[in-house]
């Protein structure tokens, strides 16, 4: 009897690395390490720049410590990146349907 084409089987077989570890989990671990290193550098940079500065932002001017400006900028950058990379509601619905059909 001939085997039918199963793209899911190819995908699953192609994601295994030596030692039985899944490539996706290895990539996830690498991303986590990179994020932790970036956060560590950010914290060290912020701690080294603790003096107050004048901040001009569109409608207001004020004084804030550089560490606060760095932390707020990092948080805003993270939020923008997370929201930009997040799939839309329609994409999530299509992914969910595809997963349900596959099972």
C-alpha cells in the first residue's frame, strides 16, 4: 500500500536535532539567553547612568534620572515590538483552525 503525503510528518521529523532535543526548544532557549544578556546589559547601563537630566517630550518638560528614561524607553520598545510581532485576530483564528483540522 502506498504512503500518502503528510506534511506534518515531514515537519515533525525535520525539527528533531541530535540527542532528541527539539530544534524549536533549542532556538527558544537561545532566544531566552540572548534576552537575559540584553536585559543584563540594559540594567548595567542604566545603573551606571543615574544622574538627573532634563527630558523634553512633546507637550511637557521635566527632570528625571537617566535610569528612569532608559527603563521607560526599554519598556515602550518591548511593548511596540511585542504588539508588532503578535499575530492578528484573523491569523490566530486561522492557526487555530489549521491545528484543529490536523488533529
